[in-house]
C-alpha cells in the first residue's frame, strides 16, 4: 500500500495500461476506444505517486489542478472526493482526462518519470470524473453571493467553458453565446465520438448550467449582435473564445473538385451532425473507398480514423515531413497505425485530378526530403525534382491547420489583431485592446490544445474578476 511503501518501492510499481477496444473491432464502430480504468487499476496507479512536496506536476498543469491531492484521494478510494478536488480549479475533468496531452504537461515533469514511466495522471483524472458522473455523485459547489456584474462569453469551447465555470463560482451572472446548435465548440464539432463522446461534453456543460451559467445556442455574435451591442445590453465584461475555425487550403489545381473536404466540414458533419449514424441522422457525407488525409496533426488522425469507420477500404495519411516531425499525439498515431492507416511520409500533393463528373479520382504527389529547420523548429521539407507520382483517391480531407475566425475582429472597432488575424491579448491577463474585453484560446494563439485554451480561460477569469470588482459598479438586482 502507498503509505507503507518507500518511494523507491512505489516507483517500481509498473504503470497500468488502459484497457481498450481491439483494433479490428473498434474500426467498425464509433464507440470510445479506451474503456477506462477499473477501481483496482486506478488504485494501483495511484500508489505510484510519490506525493512530492514541490509537486512539479501542478506547475506543469495549465489549469493548476492539485494533482497529488486528488491522486491521494484515489488511493484512499475516495473517488468522488477526488473529482471534486479537480473541479476546484478545472471544470472539465472528464474532457481533459481524455484529450489533454498530459505527456507534454503534468506527466512530462513527473518525478517518477525520471527513471520509470510517469504516473498516468490523465487516466486517473478520467477515472474519477467518470466515477462521479456514472454513480450520480456529482455535487454542485457553493456559489458566491451575486455580485451584480454580468459577463458575456462568446464561444463555448474549452476556453469559454473554463471562464464560465470560474466566474459563476465567484457570483457573476454569466451567459455563453454559441454559434452552433450545441454547446462545446471544438469539443463537439472537431473531436470524434470514439475519442470524446458527445454525452461527456454535454454532461460538463450541464454541470455549468446547474451552477447558474446560461447558454444561448444558435447565436452568431458579430452577425446577430456585435460586441458593442452586448455592452449596450448590460454586460460589464466580455470574453471572446471563438476559436480557429477558418479552414486553410493549399491553393492547388483541382482543389474545388467534388470529394475534397476541409477537415472542419468533414469532422463537423460526422461529429456534431452525426453523419456516421445515417439514416437516424440525415446528414449527407461522401464515404470514399480510398481516402487521403493531408496533414500530420491530431485533426488529421481524427479524420482518417473517421474515414475508416465510415467504410473506407484504405485510409492514407499524406504528410510532407517524417514521423518525427508529426505534431499529433503519439497515442493518436499509434491508434491510427493499429487500425490500418497507411502513412505516406515525406509526400506532398501538387495537383488534384478529377473525372468527367467533376469528382476527385486521383492526386499527383511529389516526394520530399528534409532540409534545415524552419521557423517552427522542424526541418523544412524540400521537393525532390522528378519524383512525381499519382495516387488514386476518391476522397481527400485537407487537415493542414486553421486560421482564426475573422467575424468578431471585423465587427469590433478598436480590437487589435496580428498579421495572422489572431486577436492580440496580454499573455497573463488575456486583456485585449478594448477595455472590458478579454480573449483566449485558439482565437489568440491559433490552433492549439484543449488544455492550453482552458489555461488561457483560467487566466482571463482571474483578471476579469479583478476588473469587475474594482472598476465596474454593481448593477441593481
């Protein structure tokens, strides 16, 4: 047992493996791939925590979760209490436990990981959040008395949800405006069911609603109401978390052929609009047999694994660098390989070829080699002259990144943006060039991770609370 074992003995306990669906079965369904830990496995993993006094894992967590404390509660069998401990600083534990890149955050600095594998912090976070929800043990935390201050949040992705959770606890009147018909932002339209089930996201949103957060879906701020009009409606501060939802394309010949999707459209049709569940959900989507996905990030992995589940005979990742430079999580690459995805590395498309009906039938590619590092720190891909070849495809998904949504900057005078169209915000307070207006997540950084967006939301909430209490007069009840 952890309290009886010396640190050296704890470190020798092997890290548990998360049980998951077999590849040949899961590639035929959209059910979640990992099954989650059992109580026995969770306790075994919790025993590996050294309860470090300085807890570098906490410093590695963008949302400041007290990791040793919640793991200690897991070890004691106090699972619901462990979930509540996480929720003191993170309103989205079931989401973060599934899609946060812990290997680059808290687990990267885990002391156990210096000589052995790090403690599986993400697995334990998911376990306690699921345990609390599945056993009807969710408790709504105490909310401070009303402050009389009103806050509008534009966008219900991880940044916006985090701001909402933190500010509603402090007694502010919080309303989230979401352009789509369901809350969750990229969590619902961008991440597939097999990686993040929609009912999990809905449960996290319901938790915020039960705390007092109001949701206004199907409301496009910048069209229906501008930022200035929200202030006129009585809001005292506004947070912009509209994400990076503008797809990037390559500008190649034939890119407008039928059967060439942006990853945004392809995943939104399948995820939020549930095209995979046809005809129960009547959303059309092309189901190709030879599907090429262009890119090497998590979105590319999501798209190619979705294509296989939609019936593709072959799913290809076409990436212009080598595997070492791929930005996708190692876990996602591993799962894709297990499921039979073919990786065409050091390959770049140069032209799309269509048939007589205007549908894509092939893709001309060129082989690449790596040169010196570019601005990203990765080695620059250089075309090899005369290496062109043709790949037969009937569906192409372009997953080479996104640009920031331009709607709000275009309709908000005095809101500064950088050369990429991202809103300029202070690194610590997330304050924009407009007083009372804050921003965070992908609309500020460009495409990044769920947890970094949540971390920006936490910074913004802290600064917004200070602003609301010091500079805003209390509104009459």
